[in-house]
C-alpha cells in the first residue's frame, strides 16, 4: 500500500510539473507574441502565378533580362523583364497584339492561371514593396556578381522564390564599425531620423548574429550596449531603457518571481554578470543595509530573522550554523566575511574559541599547516 501511495504521489507531482511548465510557456508566448524574422519583415512574400525557371535561363547574362539594374538606384524599382524582353527569345509564344487573347498551348507555358474558356488575361503578379534602401547601380558599377547577393537563384525552378540578401550577406562587405556603414544606409528612417521598425503592424527586429533580439536578448543586450551604444540609439530612445531599468515593476523575463531570495546563488557563480546591470555600492550594498543583512546596517530589528533559533549559539545544536558551513561554505560567504567568523571562533572571543573549526584534521596535520603558513593560524591563535 505504501508503494502504491508513493507512486500515486509521484504521478501527481509529475503532472503538476508538466502543467506548470505549460502555463509558463503560454505566459512567455503571450508576452513575446509571434516571432517574425527580420527577413520576412523586409521582404514580404510574393504573390505570382507566373511560371519561370531561373535554372533553365542560367546560361544567360542576368543583364539580358534585367537591363534596368544598371541604372536602378531605389529598391522600389520594378526591375523585372516585360513581355517584350521575353519576346526576344520567345517570339512565337507571346501575344502578337493587344487584341490577341492567346491560347492554352502558348499562354500556359508562363501563366498558370490562364483559362482558355474565359479568354481572360492572366492576373498581374504582385511584388510587395521592399522595406529597405538599395542601390543596384552602385553595386553594378563595382562589378559585384549578382550571385553574391542573390545566392542560389541560378538553381531556382520557381518564380516566387525570395533569393534576396540577408543582413549577414550585406555585412560581409559593409563593416558596421565604420560610420559610413550606419544602419540608416540600408534601413528606412522616420521623420526623427531614427530607423523605422513598424511595418504593417509587425515590428522589425534583428533575427541573426550578435544582435538577434529574439532569443535571450534581455540578458545579452547590456554587453552590446556597452560596446556600441550608438548602434542602439538608431532604434531606441532613453525612454526604452528606463521602462525596465527605472520602472517600478521589474519585468519577470529578466529575473523570475521571488528572485530576491534566490539571487545570491547566481551572484556567487558570476558576480561580474550581475554588475553588468547592477552597481555593487549603489545597488547591492544599499539594499542589504536596508534589509539588515549587512554588517553596515547597524542593529537589526527584532522582526528580521534570517536564521533558525540556535543558529549562532556557542554550543552546537540541531540548527547550528557549523553544520551548514561544513556542508556549503559558499552559501555563508555570500553574506558573511571572515571577520564575522573570527568574532566567535578566535581565542578569547565571545565563545572562547570553543567551537572546533578544524573538522577531522589531526594534530599532526594542523602542525604541518602551521609550519607551512603560520599567518593563517594566527588569525585565531594570537599566541602562536
């Protein structure tokens, strides 16, 4: 019966853990929302019924069909070949005049929506405006091969693909540490001169590289802000920083709830990480003094109690601090210094040095330690 009861409790606990995890995931999703990559915000999906294979035309020079690239200075330019350009090679397959409605044999080679029974004109392809600045002419004059930015397009068998450059491709040539390569060189700006980050209700966020804003950015952004704050200032104002750093309610995505009782564990492991956001003297010390957990806080109020009864007694008991110190001394030193220990353990102190802090070390071992470094022993034994 005891085993069945244990299994029942284990099953219930496991179910509770799973349920809690799902709730946390749901809360996180509600806070973050749908993650849309920066690439999808810049280059919206295209809607076209055209049938075209770059692969079958890969033996041609790109300028053969995209002649206007050499003089195109804006990303909004429609640098796509007209029907007359196609007619240079496919004269028998295009319309002979505006009155020519075509037939299935000819038109369906390129237009998947051509309906011979309705004799309709195919739907016009929709190419959404690109939310980016780009000068094709400047790149063409530098003799940059089209495949550098449009990688893989020569193997594409469809016309709706988005073989367009990602930010990693752009930064391969444009060094962001140089002033002339500021983000506004490629990204759209608003009236204030800052980068535009809202497009059709979707927010543009970097989604690759060191500036990836989607994953763990709340913890990582401080390092990037210190290295190059001017890059942050192109999208963010001081108000954005103050929302979290000076806000009354700290966001739980930075630290979990009740973190005040858990933070000492992280502080012991990596205090430098804490100091990337918090100043030791103005934040940590002041807070510890207010909560009366610091030696600088003076007399502790009677209602403030952090250790169990008997914790600091001279005679060891069930809740004596010595047992916990031997088990996990790092837990003690997160709040206490060596001087706190010596007040009681030093010879002639309040407890008369009666507490054995040498553990199971023999007199021979202690003598050997004294001969090797007597200064350590003199911290408690002044007569040595």
